[in-house]
């Protein structure tokens, strides 16, 4: 149901797993606890430092939930696109995952919702940014991302 990476034209099913990917995934399950723990440690390092940077909004983390951070998303109050470019210029890949809310997708217009009906979701879509979080990041790489964001907002 996707027109491109971010546009839903009709509701659909996401099923991209072929046999080879299933075999790799099955073997990775043996390391899933280690992978999750490293991603959680990376997220904790980001959370502690990014929460100190004015303009960066770190979402609250409920310790009762076991989050595995397949993405690491924070929000920035302003200059999101400029920050993404600044990060790219410093060889840090950052993305905007889900830039359109579901009710704004062409394939779901039939539901009758309009911009303004879900202000919190819309604010998040307009301000969120995903940072590198994978389990292979070194502490120095995470610190570089943090320092680059701090440098951007301190200019």
C-alpha cells in the first residue's frame, strides 16, 4: 500500500521476510538479549546527555516497559531539517521516521480526520528525529552524535 517510503495510498501488509532473511533472523535470535541490552544502554547514554540540551525533547521512559529501541526518537522544538542537514554534514545519519500521521495519509483519508484532530501526534510528526541506535555503536560514536547536536544548538 505504499507509494514511497512515507506515503500510504491504501492500507496494506508489510511482509518483506524471505527465506534467507528468516534464516539470518533465526540465528540472530540467539543474541537477541545481548542486542537489546546494548541498544538499551545506548539509549540511556543518549537520554542522559540529550535531556541537558535546550530544545531537545527526550520522551519519558517508563521503566515498567521493556523497550528495545529499534529506533531512537527524540523531538526537537525547532530547526529540525537544518539539524538533520548539519548532522549529515558531520557524517551522522539521522532520519524522520513517519513524517505523516496516519490520518494524513492519502490511503486513510476516507476515515474523515483532518489536520488538527490529533495535535499531539501531529506535533511529534513535525518535530521527531531518529538517531543511530544500533548495537554496534561505540560510546565515542554516541558521544559524537550528542556533541554534534549540542554544537548545532549552541551556535
